[in-house]
């Protein structure tokens, strides 16, 4: 195994759940989330050679080149999911989530790397209302945290069964000021998250 800086990692940390939940309710849910989530990241992360950050002195030329780039790019833009909002948790997704945890853990175990898991925390104050939560298109805002709160115990139980480490950081330790949006931390929230996480990681990864 080739390692950066000439050292094999002792631990690998995974903070997961929200991006998995994004695929909930898809009529054709593939096991690697490759049909929708992975493809959508091309534009979400602005990694096209010519993307929304490309400009020329002419607005018309700028838009024309952007449109042409998308028209000839082999990575096609992905359409947002369409369909009814979920009324119940997606048990297909939960089963894939559980399976993917086991797969990642097995890869790390084969490389003698200890696996640490952290369940996703979300801004519960912002998650109210009947409208779509945007990132998780087919889930109403009010249902996002309850569905995420189902994934975290799945993660904890699978991690413990595999002999991995689950780092429990209670969502109640965080307020709306700790988030910049539904799920990304503000600077203050990032600092608070790191303060909770660092001693747990140190204890789990000490050899």
C-alpha cells in the first residue's frame, strides 16, 4: 500500500449520513449513489473545466461558452429528482447505508487502519416546514432530522458489531448559531465540533 509522507494512517474517520440521505426516495437507487449524487457533485463542486466561475469581458460570450461546454461535455448534467415526497423512511437506503459502512470498514481492516465513525449532526432549528429541504430533495424539511436520527443508530450499531469505534457527539450540544445552513458548521460550530471530537479521536487512535 502506497502511503503519503511514508507513513501508514493509524485511523480513518468518517462523518456520514447527510449525503447518504440525499438519495432517499429515488425510484432507481443504486448501491454506490452513482446515478444521481455522484454525478451531481460535478456541478455542485464546480469541477467542470468551464463552469459558473468562468468569465469573459462579454456577458453573451461568457454564457455562450458555458452552454457550449455543457453541451459537449461527456459528463452530462443530472436532473433533480422528481416525485412524491417521502412519507416514511427509505428502508432500501438504510440497508445500503449499513452495507456501505461494512464495506469501508473491511477495506480499512485489511490495511490495518482503525475505523472511526461519527454520526451526522444537523441544524434542527432550520429543519421545519413542509417544503423540500433542497439538498435532500424528496424529503420535507421537518422530516430530515428524524430520518437522519435513524441513520446514526444504524451507524453506531454496525460500527460496534464490526469492532470499529463510534464517536458520539450529541446534537443537543449545538445550537443554530453553530451552523451556517442546514448542515454545514459555522466557524464557531466547527471549533466546538473539533473540541468535542479531538479528545475522543486521541483516545481511540492512541496505540
